[in-house]
C-alpha cells in the first residue's frame, strides 16, 4: 500500500435549503473550488476516478444520482462508484477514495459527497433517516433517531451521572465556534441558558442539542505521493483510516470487556458493562485500527484537532470516551474542564460540528476531512476569513463519521508531513 495525500478540498455553505441549486451544481461548485485552490496545477483531466456519496435516493427522487454528478463535473467516462452507509456515508466515501489511491488503481481520486434534504418536509426526512434502523424491529416501535439517541443519553446519565447542562455545554462550544465559520448553517453564539430553554424533542435531547437537516456538498482530492508533490505545494498525508461496526439492533449488543486503547489499563474498567447502549463499540474499534496505523499511543497528546459526529450533543460526549480523550464516564467532567474548546488541550469540532454546521449526510464526512485538511495546512484563516477557529501547531487532525446508532464508524487521521 503506497502513501496517500490530501491535496485540496471544497465545501459549499451548508443551508436549510439551496433552492437555486440542484445536487449536481452544488458538487460542481465545490469540485471547481478544490481545483482552483491548487492554482491551475491540476485539471479534471488529471483525476483518474471518483467516489460519490449520498445517503438516500429518497431526497433526490433520483436513482443513480452519483452517475449524474460524475457527468456534470466532467469526469465521464472515468471510473466512479457510489457509497452509502447511513450517517457514515461521507466517511466511508473518503476512505474508499484513499484505498483507490493506496492500491495504485488511481493516482488522483475525487471523493465527493452531497445531500439535498430540503426536498421533503422535516417529518418525512426523519422518516427516511429512520429507515437506517432495523425496519423489522426498532423502526416499527416508533424509531425516529432522536428517540434512539434520547434512550442512549438517558442510559449514559444513569451509568455515569452525566447531566443535561453538560450536554448544553457541548452545544454552546460548537455554536460559538461556528459563529466564525462562513460554511456553517448556524452562525450565532448561544448561552447555556438559551440551550436549556430550547424545546424538548425527546428527553434529554433538545432543539439546540440536536442537528438539523441540510443541503450541502463537499469534495476532497486525494493523490499518490508523486502526484501530490506535482500538484500541491502543501499536501497533507493520510496517516490512517480505521473503521468499526456493530449490530443494527441495539438489543443485540452484548456486554463484555472494554477493548483497551494503548494508554488505558484494565483497572480503569473492572465494573463497566460495555458497550450496552451508552457507548459506541464501533467507534472504539475504529479508533484502535486508526491509532495502530498512525502509531498513535495517546490521542490526548498526539492528535491536536478532532471533528466528531455531534448529530446530538450527547453523542459528542459519548465519542470523547470512545476515542480515548477521557475515560468512559469522564466526558461530563471533560467538557466542563474546557479541554475540548478552542484554546483547550484537545479541541473538538472547531468548525462548529454537525450541530452548527448542519448535517447534509453524504457531505458531512468529506466536510469534516476538508476542515481537518485546512487545520493541518494552517489555512483556516484563508478559507474562513477569520483566524479564530485555527488550532495552532496542528500536526494531526482526525475526522469521526458515524452511522445509525453506531452501526458504522470511520476514523480518518491526517498528518502534516
């Protein structure tokens, strides 16, 4: 397997709706932006193939929408595949493009993701998303995803003493960061009180601790080392890709020992029933694989930026624990300490995350990786027009893409060479 580098990326402004653009135009604009950012060194003729991600055919009302994107950006008749994997669709897309280059199949590969969720009413969109749960068991019991995450959050509260206010602090952090991010859907800082007073959807998930449906697109360009040095002045190496999975039915998830990360010991977790529904076993497995590939012994010290999948504020707390930023049960204290804030030891979602940026599902994973790429390049101020979200001295940045109730998780680590 040969080294792979990210050489450019583009993100459309995520929005509740883009009535002036269909999915093809959104992707084309960001495809063109990614190429333009390379200063004319690369043209579409230099791209050998693509991977295209979108979650649901229902939102476009169009089968084979990926083939239409391939045509619209000018990559026909080159190879193209479509990836779908729930909320992790975009993360899987990025990793498939990495593998295409690492294998030697492509020298340059485009990973392109999109979603147009505004085409249906919110309740119908939630119904489509709920089809990513077990339609023979969970879904007939009333399975909108906020209900699933509410259940998991309540279990986390019961198991570890996590509080609603701690969840609100996650939202405050992410909305505050997004106020400086021109690509985000919501650009307004909020207070803990405002979050706590927002409407309850399913206890303890509130309106402002739950992400919204969005329209948007994002593009990543991946290349071999030779091509990266030819086309890009500041390429960033893909240090690792990790992936994990879990049962679709949460009731099927067994209790067992916690799989340990390199910096943990068995003494930490003698009495913990794991994973239950309070933790994401797929996230822990993805972290173990990614850390092994990248040579990471302690993510708290060796990864400077995380883009986590905060579709719910409670999920961000769960993911702190899964990736080892704190021990299981320690995420409430972790957010209260300020460690995941910009200026803290382990900044998480300096972009604003899904809560504030929005969550056009197929574009979310590539969006995370573009932000990680710009962090490693030190280029946030260039693209945001504001230096606030740039984490100084970023050597490694990681994106965490998450599907369903933790059925798939991908973790991809970028590293400044």
